[in-house]
C-alpha cells in the first residue's frame, strides 16, 4: 500500500475532503497540560460536580436499574425516551418555552445536536453566522462540514442587531447562501455576555425577514446569578428557531444528555440523521437523568450551582480588578466565563507557553474565531477551581501579563508571523477555508 | 418565511444535499408495529437482557458512582477512558488481535464508529464495497454520506473472493474511487454466514493489492455456538484494517459503548471527528462497562448468551424445517439471524402487511441491499423471543407464505411496480444515487 501515500499514513490519499479541516483545537491541546495538579486551570469548562449529592445519585441509579434495567440497558427510540422528553418540557418552561414532546430529539450532549443540525443544513461553502467570538466546539462542527463562518459583532448586550442586518445584506449581495445564525444568547461562551431583552425580537425579526434559521444554543440559561431567566428566543418563534438544551451544566456532563427542540419537519430530519449517526441515544443515560429529575429537587440543585458559581465569579472579577487594572473584561451575570481583553500589543496565543510555565492555563481568544483573529483576548473560566485557586490563578496570570508588558516596552511589539511558525506544532485550530 | 418552501416545512429549501438521502428504513417503520405484544417479532436485533444478572449490575454501578462518581459524571477524553481501552484489548485478544490502547477510539455504540469512519473517508460519489446482503444500519450511514454502495456476492462461506476481485477491477476500469470494503465476517447480519478461514487472507490480499481499506465490523464474533472464534482479519493486518467492536451484544446495548481499532494515523482522524460530533463519549457509560468487566465474570456471561441463542437458533431452524420446506435458509452457527430465501415469485416486501395482520413481523430482504433488490429474501431474528414464541412466529410466518403461494397459483406472479407505489408511504429505504 506504499503507493498510496507516505509511510507514516498509508491512507493519506484516501481521506475525504472534509477531513482536511479536522485539526486539534487549542482547548484540546491545553487539556493535557492544564490537568497537571500544579497548574491552576482557568481554561476548562468543567462543572464543579462536588456540589452534587453523589450518594443520592448512586442510590437513584441503583434503584432505577433494579426496577427498569431491562429497558435502561436495551436499545431505545432514535428520538429519545418519551418520559424524558416530557420532563424536558418542564425544564424549558422555566425560559418561557411551550412545546410538544414530539418536537424534541434527545442527543448525546448538545454537541451532537450541533452536529446533526449542521449535517442536515450545511453543504460545503454555505454560510453560518456566529457571534464574534463564538463557542469553539460549534466552530469545530461548522468547519467539519466545510461551512464558512462569518462573525457578527457582539457587545456587552450580545449580538448587535444592526451589524447582523448589514452582514446579511452584504453576504446576500454577494449571492452567498446563509443557512443559519448560531447564537448563545445567555451567559455566552466565551464572551460572558447576555443578549438583552430588547435585542431578542430584533434578532428574530431580522432572521425571519431574510429566511435565516436561528440556532439558539442555551446550555447556561438557568445559571444566572441575579435574576430570573430571560425568555428564550424559541419562546417567541416556533418555526424560526432550533433550540438546543443540555443537562451537562445543570446536572452532569458525563451522562452526555442534551436535546434539540425543532420545527416539526426539521425534527424529523434530525431523528433520521441521529439514527444514522448512533442508532439511538443511550437509554441508560436518559433514564438516569429522567429518574434524577423525577426523584430529586433538581431546581434546588441548580440553585446550589448558581450560588457556587456566583461566588467564584466574584472571586475572579475582584482578583482581576485588584491585580490587572491594565486589562478590560466582561462582567458575566451567569455561566462560567470571563472574556478578557489584554493591553494593546500583548498576544494571548504567544503568551500561553509562558503562562503554562508559570502554572496557570487559559484559552487564547483565537480559539473562538474562525478567521484567525482574537489574539488580544483570553477566556478565563471560574467554574471549576475554588475561590482561593481562582485568586492564585489570576495572580499568576497577572504576573505573566506584566512580564509581557515589560518585554514589549524593552523590545517593541510582537511579530505575529513568527508566532504562527513557532507555536503551530503545539497549538492548532481548525482553519475553515474562509472566502 | 413562506417564500422559502411549503407551508408544511418552512425550511424545505434550506437542507443540505445529503439530507435528501435520509429516509426512514424498513426496520424503523417496523419497530412501531413489532413492539405490539400480540405480534411475534422476528424482526428486531435486541439482545435478550433477561439473561443478565441485573441486581449485580445495579450494585456494581451504585458502587462505581459512590467511589468514582466525580470522574464518571464529568467530561472525559475524546478518545475514551484509558482503563476501558486497556480492557478492550483483553476482549479483542479472544480473536487473536494484538494492539496498543492508543489505537482504540471508544464510540457511542459501533454505529458511531461506522459514522466516523465514513465521515473521514467518503466524499460524495466514492464507492463502498459491501457484502450482498449487508447490514442496514451501515447502508444508512453510507447513504447519508452520499457514497455509492456496490454489493459483492456472498455465499455460505461469506464474501466470495473472486467476485471481490472482479468487482474491484470493473470499478477501477471505470475510474471509480473505491474507499473501503465493509464486511461483517462473523455470523453476518443479516446473512447468518461466516467468512471462512481460507477466505480471510484472500480478502485481505485482494484489498491490499488494490489499496482498499477493510472495515471489519464484528459485533457478534464472540457469540459462536460450536467453536472458538476465528482470528479477526485485523489480527493479520495492522495497517490495512479498521476493526469495529461493541459491547451491545456481549453486555448491553443501552449503554451505547462500542469502539474502533485503527491504524495510528486513521485513529487520530477518528478522534478529531468524534470530538466534533459529541465532544467525548459518556464517561458514565464507559466506566459502567469498565467496572462490569473488572468485577464480573464477563466471559461466563457471554457463554450464557451463547447457549441461550443456540437454543433459539435450534428452535427456529427446526420450526422452519418442519413448516416451510418450500423455502431455503442459512444455518447460522452464531449471532442472531437466519437469512431466508422465499419460494420463487413470493415478494417479501409486498407480503409484509399481510404478515403483520397475522401477527408476525420480519425484515424484508430489500432493507439489506442498496440497489433495490432482495425482494425474495427475509431476515428472521431469533435473539429476543423465547423458543415457544419463535415456533409460534414461524408457524404464522409459514402460514403467510403458504397463503401467498396459493394467491400466486390463482392470480399469477406479483407485479413489483404496483408494490413500489402502494407501499412507498409506509416502508421506505434510503436509495443512494447508484451509478
């Protein structure tokens, strides 16, 4: 088979075109480093599961298996457990959504829902609109299906409606085919901002006028610190929105249980796509979630999480205020992330190896843009380390930034072209073929 | 959005091209009918989980969560739990495979492994070779990625090597790009046959000479009734084979835990594709399997399954011999399925509504061909109903066939063009655009 390619990969010539776009993300490369115990990781988005009543969960599962094990361990429906789909309606009702359980598809985490929606809508070269910045895992999916991601400006109130309108008009004038707007309206990953109440109908109206579907991704919506959740965009538009939800942040991610709520005809396609991808989601994981929802006070557990994360948000914001006055950052009122803008001239990607040496990890902003920008930004997460660790992490981080500033003062601004060469081997990010 | 499409589906004009190939399979349409208690289902491939020691499983999981819950409920590695990957080596050693755990990717059932392999190798129009007949779930995946499936003759000893050679030569003469051979070598679904020891190196050699990857799908390999497992093709070729395994038939399918063992460079692509599709497989499900393997006598459990299924195979074959001498069928020495050839002129797909009326369900052979053939064949599964139900099911099935034969005698042969029209609404199958 040597005629097929190099000795290292005999199948090199056999891959599909889409496979060229599959490269490791910065977050992935970081996980290996950040998991060393001496490193304070402000990089990951892992929920703090020590806040779960683990013994209760264990007993719940034991009872579920003993009474319903034959169903839980068997193949199930491609669309997902009917009982769980009914319970998901209760969860979504907290954000004003009214729906029918027939329009829900349970997925292997909401990441699979992202994959399925992209699979049924995207031909290579189609455009996906996304906030600037946008969730790295979604950008990876869009890249894997050879979509062109076009970012739309976002500020402290989330996606900017007039920027959305202008971007759509410019793309349509070029004859581009825009398939959907991907948006994380609540406690944005990574931006830490929330789409304001005023802007929600404006965004919906713009998309509806231009025949563009809204893909509303809402893993953090119930994790607000200061107020009741805003109504989801899906609450105002049944036909114009595919809504994605997840139990990863409100219960536990290791179960891999998420869902999509879609207009009926789209839901049918999603089920067929999911059956092709995995036959059916795990009945075992779904019934674990279902039994947990039925037998525990899950709303109280979400409140526990909220208070925990609020305390950590405060620890991070206070530490940044005290130690990094040269930078700017968003002030999240929910979710897991602060989005930080470094002082002029400091390059987050180039600085990362030094930060790891100083035993602190973060995700450079470049991970959250499909177009190679974002060098001046950093995502800091406060969900997993306790407040003391957060303060220590910010202290180390501020020291690294300070050292970069001193270097800048001595040697002048950083040459980005050099970075790309030297750091490419260790940190890569999918670079969709943007036009 | 009405300008976008019909009132029924406002997004009708927005779907990707691949979505046109996603239609419900015959097995899916059947599941709804076959699950009614008065119907004897010889249709599904559900393992008989009552043979599992459910209380032991429940206690195992309870203990696992109480001691390792923080890991089991958290995000995990995209490639899969390292401990489970070590244990998978022990499972594969039973079929002569020696490998490194780094070359294993854990997937959401082996269906996801099929999806990932197809995703990284198939561009629209590429050719996949598959046995005639072939597994319906794999055909669905190939269709979803717009592959052209070309069937290769199979007989009582499995795939026919000289037919493989001739098919490859003919396709290559046409300039077609053949990406891989998809094969279920052991206790084939649906054919019930096993690739003979003599043919295994021949198949490998042919594929290697032509630079074609072998995708060896082996969910049933450890469920042989009469002998030790044959060595897997992967045991003889590390670089030429991607091997797929599953715990769905040897333990339980509701966990959705399968795996791919691939040449190293291919494995890297599979992990990236899986991270894009689901971020990571469920740590919870993986650690459930891992704890089960570590604390139970899983080899003894497989023996329990084997003896159970052998008894059911005997019940089915004996009942067919007694009641349906007009038909022919394969004699499986493992797995779940008998592949039956109806008497000349009887159409399995056209006969299905009558069979359901007579309270017996099966899968018509057309489900297992990408090219619309297979009307004279039926897949009968003996895995789930007990022997008395199997005998009753075969009795009903034989009665339906007998009635069809009497109709044939009175009215002459069946007009296939009429069937396609009248049955299309209830039973559809993906029809890849075959050239």
